[in-house]
C-alpha cells in the first residue's frame, strides 16, 4: 500500500518557524518534560574521529502532540564548519512517517537559540544593558536573536572569539563590537552568552558580578566545559534544561555535587519553582539540548507550513 510523505526543505522550515514561534513551542516542551508529559530517550552520540565529526541523534514525543520526531544533527570542522541535519516526523497515532524536514540543521540552530530565549525570559534582568557573546558561530547569532525577542532594547553587544576575523564578522552581524578578551567582554555585562566547543573554562567566576544572567549553550558532550565551576557554585539560581542529561553532558558534569541544587527550566516556566526574584541575583542556565525541543519545533513547522513542500510517494 503506497502512502505519501511531505518533504519540507530549508526555506520551507525557516518560513514556518520564526524565533518567537519557536520560543513559545520550546517553552511548552520544557513544561511538558518537567511534568512527565513527554518521552525522551537518551542522546546517541557518534564520533567520526578520522574527520573530526560529531553527530547527535535525539528523539522524543510530547503527549498529545500529533507527531513524534527523530533528529540527526552533525558538525564537522572546517572554515566554516560543516553543520547539517535532518528531522523525521512520524504520525503519533500510527507511527507512519509524516514528513522529512531537510533543514540543513536549521531546526537545531533555531530551537537551541529559542531555549536561550526561554531561559532569558525567566532569568535575565528586566532591563538588559551590555551583553557578552562568547563564540562567533551560528549560535552566537541565534542566542542574541532570541534574547532580542524576550528583552528588546539591548545595550552594547560585545563579541569575543578565538579567531579575530570571525569575531569581527559576528560583531558586524549583531551590530556589536569586538572584545579583546573574554574578561573584557563579560565585565559589567547583564547577560553573558557562551556558545563554543570549549573543553576548559572560558568565563571565570571573578569576572562576573551580581545581578548578571549567564546562559551556557556549548557544553553538550562529555568533557566539554565553558564555565569556571565556581560560577555554578556561586549562582543564586542554577538552572538546567534536563538534570540527568546536564550531569552527563553539560556544565553540571564538572560539579555533580550541585545536582540537587539544579532547577529544571520547565519547573520555572510552569510556576513550580521561582525564576529571578531580585535584581542582585546571579543566575546560570546550563543548556545541553533535549529531544523534546526538536519535537516541539517539528510540530510547529508542520502546523505552520500549510501546503509548502512536496509530496513523496513511498
């Protein structure tokens, strides 16, 4: 028996998933996960050492959603790095394939930025002046894009990167300035965004003052680390997307003794736990990337795509 599957290409997916829509979808996904209204198996991590490649395979289902999803995303070194991906959506009632999202990694980029937007919505100061961006890749741009949705009217954006040329391009794209060092970037910043592949701390605790919010989006695998562990110890609020996964893959792997203190972002969004309650609080959010974000994004795409794409007969 033949059936049809929709094929949505990158332009279709981009049109159907603007950042504000993605932020709302990801926030609902975090709440569902924390409530136990989601299914999310562990991440499959695959390395291709001869090419320096790294692949993450994630899946999930939000109870009551019309589709569950499976995503494979890859990153290979280069200048620029080769980033790609595909999302497959399945009918949650029958298990039949519904759609192939040939998005070249856009869903991963967008939903990761959106998670940072959700974190900033409940943790960042109400008025954000200086913003430090540590990293120069697509996530540097996506984290700022999402921050502008939830905290419009940002002040100076300072960009630091290991490659001065890349930092200059990223700063121009963000209407920001290049910082000469990480310390210069974070000094006095209200929001600090880290989005690198670092394996040793870049941001030191002594550089970050009270009242700042920090979102760390780069640590999503064993051994990765962007933050001085003392930053997590000093945080008035230590927040994670998924506690168990953060212990395996995130900043929390380096300070496992803090696991009991870590609050899941979904609990704050659901009103079970408090977010920022004081202008003087130091808040830290450790984002590792969870499969329910991809499911939420895929369902949003399918709901907004209309007749876009093409039908493939199987």
